[in-house]
C-alpha cells in the first residue's frame, strides 16, 4: 500500500516543510487515519455526497462522440454534473468535514481557476466554517465570476500579489498563512500535491470517482474498460479515476497541458517536460530551470496551470503504470467544440484536453472501451473562449 | 571544529553572545553582498547567514520575498552565491552559514553541493523546508565534510522532536521565535522563553533565536535567554531603503553596530 509511512510513493512525495508545520501534518495524518477512515465518518460523508452533491454521477455512453471518432465506445464520467460543476467538491466536503471533527474552524485554501475555491467555500457554507481563499491577482482578473461566487458563499478571497500571481503563488501564500495560524487553522489543499498526507488524503476522497465508474461500467458492459483518459494538472481528477483500477489490466492515460506547444516554453506539462525536484512540500516532477528556480507555466485551462504534479502520478510515470501525453491549447479547443456539438455538453477547458487527446489517438481506440473523466463543466470558461476567438479573428484580419 | 564551533567556544569563554545578521546574497548584486558581509564583520557580526534566492520562499515574509526577487533579478543562483563565499574567504575568516531552500541544493546534487560548499569556505547550512526526517543523506555528506547542518525548532515542536534536533543539529539550534514567516516584529514573543527552557533540557548546544527580531529594545530582553540572535528582515529593510544610496554600507554598519551593542 502506497504511500509508505513517510509519505513516499517510490522515490516521490515526502514532507518537505518548515519545522513549524511538521507537528500539524502529523496531527492531520493521525486524524485522517483514525477519524476519516472510520465507518461513521464515511457514512456521514457519503450522505453529503449523495443528497447534497448529487452522487453517484452518471457514467454516460457518449454515442455521438464515439461515432465521430470511428468505432469506439467512450463513456464519460460526468463529474461536470456534481454540485458546483466539477469534481473538486468530493475532496472539499471530505476535508472540511474532517476539519470540523478536529475542532479547527478556520479554513484556508488556495485556488487557481477558482473551482477549488468555490468548492471549499461551498463546503464551508454548508458546515458553518470560516473560509479564506488565496488567489493570485492574475487569476482574480481572469476568473472574476468565481471570485463573486466565493464571496456570495461567504468566503473571503485574498489577493496574492507575489511571484507570478497565479496558482503556485496562491499555494505559497496559503502555506504562509498556515505557518502563522497553524494551531487554529485547517488547510484544505485542492489537489494530490503538497506534503504527506495530502496526496494520499485527496486521492482517497477523489477515489469515489473511480469506484463508481468501475461498478457502473461492470454493470453496463459486464467488463472492465480497456483504458481510462483524464486530464492532469496537479492530478486530482485523474488519480481519482485511476486509483480504483490500479490492480486491473486497464491502461491509464493522463493528458497534460501543452499550452502553446512543448518547445515554446509556454506550457504546464510537468510530467512530460519536468525534472525531479521539491516544491510545496513534495518531491515530484517540476517545471524548473537548471538552478532549481520554478518556471512560470501557461495553459488556456487555468486548472492545469501549475508547475508541479502529484507524487503518486510521478510514481505511475516512473513505473510505467500510466502514460502521459500533452495536447496544445488549440487541440484542447477543438475537443471543447467537439463535445459541445456532438453531445450537447460544454466541457471545462481542463477536461477538453482529455477529449482532444481521445480524438488525437482515435485510430488507436478502435474497438476499445474507454472511460474519460469529464471533470468539470465549461460555463466558467466562456469568456476565455470569447477572448480566444477574438484573438484568432484579429490574427486572421 | 569548524569556524562556527570555534566562534561559540570563544563566546562562551568570554561570556559573549552571537550577533548573526542575515542578508540575501545578490541583493542588490553579488559584489555589494561581498562588501556588506565584510562591513558586517567590521561592525561586530559573529556569524553571517547568506541567503540563496529562491522563486518560492514559503517560510519568508514580504521583506525577504522582495529581497530574494531582487537577487533573482540580478541572475544570482547557488553557484554565484558560492563564488561570493570564495571571494569573502580571500579576505575574511568570519563563520558563514548558507540559508537555502532545498530545491536549488537538490538540483545541484546534494553530494556535489556539499563538496563545493566546503571548498568555497561555507561552515554551515540552514534549509527551512528540510525537516530532520528528510535530511538523512544530506546530513551524512555534511558530517563527512565537517559542515554543520543547522536544524530548526519551532514553537509547535514537541519534546521528542526537540530532543532529536538537539542531538542532530550542527553548530547551533535555530529557534524560530513565532509560528509565522520571517519579518520584523515589534514585540518580544514571550512564550518563546518557555520554548528555550524546554530546549535547554535536552541540549547544551548553542541556542540562537530568529524570526521577528528587529530592535535593540527586543534584544535587551532576549539576550540573557540565548546564545545568539539572528536578524534578517530588519537588516534587509535597511538595505532596501538605501539601494540607491552611495552610503549604503555606512547605513548597514550603523544598524549592525547598534544591534551588536544591545547584546553586550
């Protein structure tokens, strides 16, 4: 069973944090193992996931999409139908409930696109917790609607002006807050990154995706799928889908953000182009320069715009258990429109990367049974589409 | 015995306390950092901490973040910091400790880092995001070369950890005065006194206090509790305020003399 006691998945993971946080992480680990894995907690969480968040989410056979790619059967795991519009709530309900049991009533979180921030603010509103969300200044500009949603839900959004003013800097600032208020505060991390036990805990909370999908596909098709496809930023939706299939003979494909292209330096493909290093408490693959300074990243999908990746996915890469690929912004956009027009489902730009990749390798998917994680819905991205189309038009003029 | 150990041995004999200023190496540029270190020595610094700039300094408050960014803007990296150390060593035997986040060390390769740091004339290394559980192989290499890996104790550290840090830390114990990031603060965090007494139960190694120490008034309260004080952000503010002032070194000297005097 991974991770090991020190929080390692093979050579990846660990707990690279300031001394002041070490006791808090140990406390969290103990609480997680004793409280959150107990039946009563699981029962309570399950009830919230079902009646409040809308689980189980459907596993939908996308026949039109499948037909457009030839002779393949693609099922979509509809996390876009989860309350708040993305898979993020699976994790925040779990963590905020755990915080409540631990008696920590002040919740902090980081957010990039705002989806994890909204999901945290939602769980905090539900469970009566104080909620502070750190968000980069650049992201606040790009995702103003999500800022408004968080504030509507009663959260305080704090603008981060340091560094590149995006997700990685929001994590830095959330960690600084936690270092300062560690005794009273629970840090709700949004992905399978960070120091142990976060990668394990977030994976477990997100594994509900794969557990359901596995049961659903066995029921519908009487067999396991040939392959699973999911987009990878930090990695929470992909590991959530993959993990329950770990021991099965099922291929895993993670799709990273190729941005403007892998050779432009403007991308967020940490597994494909990164080197091993330590950021935000874990050893994993990172986009960095030769001096170990973290590089700025870029993707049209704000939720993939992060220079690191979860240590468990790094382990999957190293051991060959999963394959990782990239698609560019342009390809992702074609996936975005493909799903919208064939199925009447507007996907999040993050999830559109997975669709675009299925399209790209459609010749290899012939006669295959595929589950693709539709991790979120695309309403939040409409203004990015608008801007991108405007840019294209101007270029064409 | 390296320069840090010798320094504390001498201070203990004389009943003195260590004044340990911190600067980011390369803020505003490497040659100025060299001059600042020599100036600090002249002003009475006992040990100097040289910060290696990092893009994501999670343990630092706004002052050192900005300083780190200025150094990165001057294209300073770990190798250039080691060059500065070599240049200082031509003119000074002041004990030097590097303060660096782990990733730059990891990228250089920990074995190579230890060798090159030793060769350049570094005496100790402080890594704020490397708790003792993760320090294993780096610590072994450093022990082989006679370099000190200086470990930290925080207000949240439990006795069991304090005991381990007390056993394993090289040079001195770096006590973080508050739960929080680096940055000048006005008050003395009184609970730190209890923390220091807890540490003294487990070790005879020198105990130095850092984070938030910025004024002679604070130092006068703290000085009897500890073997040394570490002053970072307050000094960086002096540098920041005088970046374009040709009397930068005089301003640094004046501040350092004042802080040193408050220890006596």
